[in-house]
C-alpha cells in the first residue's frame, strides 16, 4: 500500500430514530442554525418541520434559507450569506441533496470571511482559488443517496453568467455531524434515485480504475460499495418504500467518498467528474449523476481501446459479474451498460439536449479548469479533442438510434 493521510471528523447518526441526538450534537456547535433547503420538496414532505422542530427543542434558534437550485448558483449562495449575517446564525444545517449541501458549505465558508460577498472568485480556476481557510460549523441532513457531501471537504458550485461549474475545497468543509435517515430518501422521484446511484458508483470507479492495484483492502471496500448499488437500485425502483435497501444506498453513498475507498492507492484525477462538470456548467439543468451515467460506456471503451486500466476492468468483471477469461474487461463494460439500460440510466448526450456544436467548447473548459490547460490525465493524456470523441461516442447509446 502507498502512504496516506485521512481525516474523518463527521459524527454519523444513521437510522430513523436518530434526529434528537443529531439535534443535540448541533446544539453543541452553535446557538443559531441557518437551515438551508432547496426548491420546496423537503418542506412539502414535512422534513423541514421535523428537523427545525428538533433543533428548536435542542435549544437552537432557527432561520431558514430557501431556494438552492440543482447545480447551485454562486449568486444564490451570495444571497444566503447575506441572510446568514443578518440573522446572526453561527452554524449551517443543509437539509436536502448534494446541491444543497454543497451550497451550504460555500455559505459557511464565505460567511466566515468578513467583508467578502462573492464566492465565485474562490473556486478552482479563479484568481483566489485555494484561499479559503475556514468555515462556520456544518451539520448535514442528506435527503438523497448520491454525493456523500455530508462527509467530504468539497463543494461544487455553478455560475450561469459565465457558463462555469467548479470546485471549492477545504478540510473545514467536512460537517461535524450528519443525520442519515433512510426515510428522508424514500419519496424522492425515481429519476433522482437513479441519478444518485450513478453518482455513487462514479465516486469509487474513478480512482479504482486509475489509482493502481497496490491496496487490496481499498479494492474490496470499493467493490462492496459498487455491489450494494448494483443490487439495491433495482429494488428501490421496484419498491420505493423499501427502507432496508434505501438505507443500503444511503450508507453506500457515504462509504463511497469518505476517503477509505482510495486509501493506499495512487492519487488520480476524477476524469469523469471533470468532463461532466464541464457539461453541466454549460448546461445547468443537466443532473450530475445523469451526465456521469451517459459518459460511462463511452469513457470506459475509450480507455480500453488505448490499453488503459485493462486489468482493473477485468477485475471488476470478475468481482461484480463473475466474468473470467481474456475478454473479461470488454464484457464488464457490456454488462455494466446493460445494467444502466435496465435501470433507466442509458442515453446519449443528444437525448439530454446537449448539442454537438458545443462539444469542443465544453472540452476546452474541462482541460483548462480541471487539467493542465491542454489535457486531463487518464493514465496518460486525454486532450480536448479526445474528450470530444468520447462525447460523440455516446451516440451509440441513443434511446432512439439514429439511422
């Protein structure tokens, strides 16, 4: 195994009966909570009242900020910071999916910088990148099984004005506490469950494929997460109220990005994420997980056609689908693509309304923001022209094949 350092400060409260102890832990972080929510579903479903009530019973004042978008906008984050400062809130509690949690991290970070009113200059690729050094305390309540933002140091935000989507990162962004209640994920739309599952898989696949084979324990961890998603997604799509498998997806989401799946491996770029972030920066209505799912088969075939990660794909074929033989790597991609199709996750970029005329500009943004200006690193060069080729190759996945 390679050397590594892991910092995991988040106290996890998992289960349908953990709201009160979670609220008590938040009360130890501050006196006034800014509860950050999205477009209204958590309020309609009663989750906002449940969480706000528990926080109030624990002794906290509560202010609510509503309106975080999917692919959260920097301008909305700036407005939330103004509410935070006006209210005097000293702890931030996101209640929602990954976008809400990411936005809340940005709010907590900018709120800790007196006199600063715009978050966008601090994202990767902008003049003040890496200058964030602190955040107000955070305690997260995810309502989707997807991003694991409840345990990570990352936040991804967007800026429609410049068609940008980029990353903030600092260890202080890791929430001090997280409530994982499977019941809070049971009423999300099927498409949200599907997209979330694709996102979970991406978090372990990225480094599994590109990070080498020096850490057998990390491999087993990642394979377990992937197997749980492959098994549980069809079950919750068939029975949305299946809290046992909802819980497995929610816990798999956290385990996929809590740093353990990559321990002992070589660092690698999150190439799929770089390409998808560029796409959904250009097209802000594109769900992150859906974009990832669309890129999987084309990206995997691109790697194999260049002799990259061959043994890693073959191992996945063996461990996840029981495949063996010289063609196990190629057959893994076929079986995985079939799983995507069976679970409503297979489509071309054209099916998502992404115009081929934009491919080159999106690819250029990807290499400039997430690469070295010319290329990404996928066990070797992945230049902008080859990203365009991957985008074009998704056409074979079209829902209605073009003749």
